[in-house]
């Protein structure tokens, strides 16, 4: 901002009069894109800008005079509380309120609202509010710096000085004051108020003592003080300051308080009333205005008293007019300051062709320039955006209309930002554009977030297509399924239609007849229960191919508990299902082979065993000791082979010959097993301790095999004399965990998985004469897996072993 008196045309409103300034304020209010409203002291709407009217869908007539709750509903209580807080704490800054605006169409718009209280002569006049839709623009709180408001103050129409209390040092001065007194800012800044008055040796200034007394009264009372008309000569403009001319002034000293209520500054304003005095002098009453040290006044007392009365009435009239004009200006300035400091907009002004830019107020991301060799657009708009920005400006200049544009700009620090700039032309009496008034908003964060989301969406869609994954969101109240393209293709539905939304029935109709009722029932169950949804089923795609899919989702509910939406994802599992089917077929063939092989091997093995026993009986007397031993080895090997074949038959029958699941009392199963192993238990003198076992869902016969194998192993491989075996059970939700613990020889941790493999026996035959065929634990694992459970081993060599397995709890049992 220039400091020259002649630079007053760079003031905020230039040389505009009061009417023009008010018009400019209205233009500014309508230029800013946020909603703006003003409330009276009863919190009723007395004015709104077009942006707020358009965003709410009401007409201005429908809103004016209504309580603020017409826009904010129940949220208006928060507004009333904030207004009350601001009125009680005049220096506080408004908090940003997250509220919801209710439109005429009963839609809800989430907004941020900030307010400031409007005051005049310490009397609350109402409230100004700024409404911004959340997420549309970057919110950055701006604080008006001392330098910013000094620039505004310097351009306020009127003759003003700001001085500090006590020493009365001048800290700010308006351009109008400099121009009126023919002084330069550098000549008076930092000096005291009593040092700057022009001093004509032939005509000393009067009233210095009165001025000091007035300032002291302001400091003492904290109230404005209006002084009497005072005579201060100033340098004559036509004599280049060599001569002085008489001037009469009407001074007012007004206090300015900080947020704590302490006196911060004193505003000294003066009004030049020389023309009024000269007019009164022309009427013959000049004697009243002669200098106090002049003795030539010969007017009669009556005439002098009459002149004094006229002057006093003129002074009162002048002061009243001045106060009204000052109040109007102060209100206008206050509204502007509230408007700017409440929003995050940068207010700017440009000349007619946009070659010069002035960043007047707000966020500091627009750079000023007054260089003539290149325009502001060429300097501060990236080359890629320049043609688009320049075309918009040229079109606005041609049509003399407002414009709005989103583009990039180079910040003052050299970084590049995205902004939304809006500008309105100001025209002269001939309709020619004199300059532009505009507002800009930094929307970098929003643009970058939108681009990130767009990139993420593209990557997700590409990944979904590559992975045969689709997404959906079913808007339940209006029965509208919005899906990705890959999802729609799986159901043979037009992707374009699906992205807009179609009914759920169109998707359900593509499901295989045998699966459709089950899927519909699962969807209804998920809506009623609120549990996660997951289901596998078959659908006919656009090529009439039958595909297997798995769908997963969940239901979202509104505040009143009604289902609102049902989002989820879909994956094509056709290849997995085909592989599972091939695996099942392969397993079935292997089971058939194992069953057939083991069954067919039994007959020749029985024949071998029979003939060996026949040889032993018929030729026993002729066999020597070696022969008898050979016969025993052969018979024992045949018996072990028979046991292995029997075990293999049992293993192959787990799936093929298993009985349907039913509630099973494990205590009864364990009792039967202990009876079957009674001889083995008595021979080893084993002690078996068992807790009360719960009921489970399972195959009683197969579970008996599990307990028999685990209990027999625990007794066989016990290292205690007598063996100690413990059986326990723990309920965990819908599962039961059973553990069989012995204090035997234990198993190396590296062999924990191998013990469950077929034909794996980890102990030598001569170590434990009862060592089995290596099928028992593999059979246990196969049975437990058929029941949907797991089996595992916890053991260390020499520390015994614990075999644990899980089974499904019986249906209907308490958890």
C-alpha cells in the first residue's frame, strides 16, 4: 500500500462516496460463494445473500422475518448459545459450528457456521453469520493482522489518527487525514499528537491544552469526548507550504478497548468545518471566531452572544450529521471486517484488464503486482492454465458479467495451489469497467483429495476386474442396487444401468433356481439380525454361463433403527469350486480304491495266516527252535498286516460310511471306551481321571474310535507306574475342546505334525510291544475334521503329552 497522500485512490473503495461504498459492499457479499445471513436481536433473519437463498431452495420472502430455526431446525439452539457467548464476551472469536441446514425440499446439508456480533455504540445490533457446505472448500481460520487492519484504516474515508494512551504516540493515520493536513505519513508516524500540528510563528495554534484535557478525560472515563470547534492553521496548498491558511476543526476523541476491557488506543478524528465558519463570518458574526489573543473584537455582548448561539447550533448540527455518517461508515466497515475475517476467502481487486492485482484481505496466497511489462495472469497462473483463465476473463470483460473459475495459481512462496476465483466488474457512469472486485478460495486440499479418490477408484476397479471382484450397495428404502461393472456382468445386467441403480429382483432372478430361495432367506435374516452376510451360490452371467460366486456384506441402519443400506462385495469362485469338485471326485476314487484294495487283501491274507497256523499245528514236532521262531514271525507279520488293512478300511469309511450327526453324551461314550479297554487298564493298573463332559453334535461310533485310540495310546506310552491319564473339557462359544493328557514319554516337538500321518509310528516295535499300525492318530484326525474341528498335540520329550481336539457343541445347549 502506498504511503503517499496522493495514493488515496488505492484505498479499499477508492474515492467512492458512502452510497457507492455500500453498493460495493453489496457486490462483495454477493460475490463470495458462501451463504451469508444477518439476524436481528431476536435471532430473526433480516437479510441473506443469493448464495444462501439458492442453496436452501427457499425464496428470500419466505425466509425474511423468520426465526433462524427455519434453516437450522434443532441446531438453532447451538447458534443461540454461541450468540449468547459472543455477546457476553465481546472480544472472543466465534467458534466454528458443525450444523445441518434443512432445505425447502427437506434435504439436509452439512455445513460449518461462524458468527460475529454486530455492535454500534456498545449496543448489540444483531448477528452476522457465514454458512459453508462441509467438504466443498478448504477451511483455514484467518486472523486479521495488525498490519492488515492498519491498511484498512488508512483507506477509511475520514480524517483519523490512532494514538497510544499516556504518551499519545501516533501509530496509524488515514490517507484522508494526510491529504487534509498536507502532511506525509513518514513525518508524523511515531511522534506524539502534540508534535505534529503545523506551527505558524505568526499565528500560533490554539487548543493544545484543551486537546490534552480531552484525551485525559477519555483515558479516565473510557468514553468518547467531543471537543469544541478549534482553530488550527495548516500550510497553504498554493504556496507550497510557505504560508498558512486558517482552518476550523471539530475534533472527537474515542476510546478503543482490548479483549480484557483495558484502554488500548484512542482514535482522534477531526472534521474540517471551515466552510461553515466562513459562511457565518460572511453573515457578520466573524467576531466570534477571532483568535483569542486578538484584542480588536468590538462586537457588542448581545451580538457576540447571538453569534455564539448560532455557532453552537451549527456545531451541534454538524456533530449530529458527523456522528450519523461516522456510524454508517463504521457499521459498513465492521460488516466488511466481520465478513472477511469470518470466511477463509481472499478478497482482491484488479484493474480493468487484470494486469494488476491487489490482495486486499483474507488468506495470503494471492500475490500483488503492479508491473506493467506482464499481466498478473502471465506471472502467477501456470502456463497450462493460462489459456483457460484468460479466455474466461476475456469473455467476462466482453459481456461485462461476473465469472467463476477453478484453476491453479502460484502462491507467494512459489508453491502451486488450486483456487476457485470469482469476480464482479465495477462500472462507471458510461458503463465502462473501472476495476474488478473478487474473492478467491484455496481448494487445494479438496482437489488433491478428489484426485486421490479418483485414482484409488480407478485402481480398485482395475483390481476388481483383474480379480473378478465386484461391489454393490443396495439402498433399501427405495430398492435401488448400485453396483460396479464387474458385479453387473456376473448377473447378466447392463453395467450402465447398474451404476445408476436397478431393483434387487433383477439380480435375484439371475441366481440358480436351486439357490435362489436360500439366498433370499439369508438376505432377510441379515436385515433382521444385523449380522454379517456371507453366502455361496450360482448365477447365470451375460453369456448364459453358470458361475459360482461368494457374496459378503453387512446392513447399515439409520438413527431410528431402520435398515438404510446394504453394501458388500462379490467374488467369482468358479475355478475354486471346479477344483474342489475335481478334488472330491479324486478323493472318492481314492477312497473307493483304498476300500476295494483293503477289502480284497483280507481274503488272501487270511489264507496265508491259516496255512501258517496249519503248518505250525501239523509239523510242530518236526520244527526246531529256529523253524518255530520263523513261523511265529510270519504269523505276527500277517496279524499286523491284517490290523493295518482293518485300519485302512476304517480310514476310508470315515466319509463314506459315517452316520448322521446327532446330540452325543460324551460321558456315555467315554464309559463305553473304558469298558472296552478294561483289560488293558487293569493290566497296567492305570488311573483315568475324567471331568464331566458336555454334549456335542457328532457321529457316536466315530467319536468312540477317537476316545479309544487316544486313551489306549495314553496308557500304552505312559512313563509312570502306574499310568496317570486325565480327560478334561472346556466350552468356548459354539465349540467344545476336549483334552487327553498323560504323563508318559512324550514326543519331540518336530514330530507334532507327523504323528497324524498314515502309517507313522514314532516308537520302535521292541520299545512298546503294543505299538500300533500308525493309522490310529490319522484316523482320529480324519474323524475330527469330518466334525468341523481341529486336533493338535502339545508335548515335550519326557514331559508327557496332551492331545486336544474340538467338536461342535450340541444344538440348543446354553453358551
